[in-house]
C-alpha cells in the first residue's frame, strides 16, 4: 500500500489496528502524532526564518505562526546584535523599571517575544526558529514528514491508538518501532548537518 497522502495514511492505520470501530478516531491519532513530533523533532527541515518589527517603547512583539522553538534572535541594528535569551523571571527581575534603550535580551511568553530594555526606536528583528510540522487534513494531504518518513506517522498513530486497544501485545512493538524511526531521523539529520564540517587533526609532538 502506498503511504504518501493523508487518506492513504488513514487507510494504513485502519488496516494495522484491524478494528472497524476506530475509523472515526484515526484523524485524532494522526493529530496526536503530530503534536508528539512537534515536541520531539528538531531537524533542518523544520528550520525557518522571519523578520518581525519592534516599535519604540513597546517591549512585546508577536511571534510568527508556527514557531515551536527559537534558535536565534538578531536585532537588525548597526552593528547587528544577537540578543541573549533570558527566562521571564530573570527578565522581570533585571528590568523591573521601564528602562528604554537598545534591546539586549529577550524572553518568550506564550506567543510573544519580550524585549528588554524597551526599544528606544523602531527595530527589525531577524528570527531563526523551528516551525511546526504542517498538519495533515483533507486539504493538506501531505507534508515533508509523510513524504520522507511515513513510518514515523504510521507507528506514531498506532501508538496513539494503543489506549483504545487495551491489552494488545502489538502496542509495545509499535512503540519500539516509533522510537527507532525517531532516533534514525535524528541521527540522519545530525550527520547531514556535520557532513561538510572540516576534520580536525591532532598533531602530537614526537618524543626525543
């Protein structure tokens, strides 16, 4: 069976669980798999970039849709400034007063970027981040995960179906296959990131 579209994935899950009473729940299993993947995966395919605008006197900037984790936040000033990450607690402690200036640190509060000091001017801010996996649906019938790693979707959905299956010996097998597929993708992505890195040679002085 082909496994490249949302409909084909649903059919495959139905075949594997071999239960006719779970058909209506299969989209839920797939959605829960996507939620799990968004928590567990951090790959090059998830990288994205965007520029947002900070307004003078306003220390909050809305994050783009789909951001799951920031990698880099750069103030497009002259010279450019890489902003340092801070927890919300430390940000509030260090900048209790409404001090303005060139922003130097940031925190993330929900879907909002918090900047301190408060911007003393309008700034563009370049973001590099991990974005969420495009959710499958009847209109979004495929995405990069399903195209390149259909086993992640299949085994993930089967794991999510396990609570409905009760004491089913297949559940442990599916969980193991899902974990293995996740580990393989992570390993492949790591190798791809380092494939072009130069090899560092260590020279040891000869003993007289």
